[in-house]
C-alpha cells in the first residue's frame, strides 16, 4: 500500500512538473503592449463585423490568443495592404497580418512567423461565367482580363502561371484592395481574380449566386505573421503557435471561422 501511495505521489509530482515545465516553455513578456495591423478586408481572416463594425476573424482570434499566452496587450490598427509591409518594416507596427504569403523576396525586408495556414490559389469568376472555367480557356482569349493587387501572390500567379510572364501585360488590371477586386469582378470590369481557397469560399458564401471558384489549384502558399527584422517577438509567437497547434486551439479557430460562422450566417 505504501509503495502504491508512493508511486502515486511520484506520478502526481511528475504530472505537476510536466505541466509546469510545459507552461514555462512560453515566455512571460510582462504585459507589454504591441501594435498589430491588418486590413479588415480579407474574409474570414480579418473583416468588420456587419453588426458592430468591430474587427473580427481568424487572425484576430489567433493573435489575441497568442497575446494571452505570452502576457501581451494588443493595440489593433488598420492599414491598406499596399503599405502594410513597409510600415511593419519601418517599425510603425510590431506585427502584421492579412493572409500574407511567406516568400523569399519579402523575407529580405521583414521577418515571418512560422506558417499558420496553408492555402491553394484558385480562379474566382462570376457565378454565371461559362467561358473562363480553367487557366487555358482564359489564357487563350486575348480579351480576358484578370484583376490583381500589385505585389501580391495573386499578381505574380496571374503573370507567371496564367499569362506570358510579362508583369506589364495589359490584361492584368491592378487595383489597390481585395474589396475593389471583388467589386470589379462583380460588375464585369474584370473576368477573373485569384484568391486562396479561404477567401474564395468566404466570398462564395457571403454573396450567394454571385461568385464561384473554378479550375484546379494554381499554386500553394503558406501564410505567416510579419515582424520588423530582428524582432524579439518572432520566437515567442512561434512557440505559442506550436503550443496552440498541439493543444487543438488552432483547429478550434479553424472550425469557428471556416465552418461555424458560415453555418450561422
């Protein structure tokens, strides 16, 4: 009996030690305030709540949870996509997010977190479109127009995976925001835009009978949070992401925004 009790105490001690050790893996950043920036235009990663006007979405939930685990306070800010990377690079903000693809060119300017979401890139067309249902059909028609934001994965995919590798191709219509792209597609100013599956499914669900995704996936991309070069936040954020992936938190956030939110709309 004493042996069994002793073993139970040892086991309990080891469990307690294990929990303590696991918790100690994440640093306590002392309640400092960090400036986070997003666009509020990328459903369901970041967008304005139609009822309250507050910023909500996958990235809000993930960063708020990371901050909770690291003992950080988050001051949320909004920025247009085309200046976001430069603003984080210059230290105006501590962390940025907008479904930003991790690539070598950007890594020369800023630091990335580990990937928090992997997505594939698809063509998005109007729901009644019958002509441009795959890349070849679009590429073969010189009248077809594709909309893109400058410097984005969508732009480079249009240039190098859909057209002739000419970044000045007049068939590419450049617009500053993803919202402007979707509006241009809706009213017929462009025939195709490119979107990852999350954004595309979000638009199809948000505007029934307006859009559809077509064809095979063109590329695959990993999204990461961005930081000023040399930021001391990168390692703690990566540690928090690892813990959140292991304990199921990221899966719960995925389910909330990619399943539950759509069902409850």
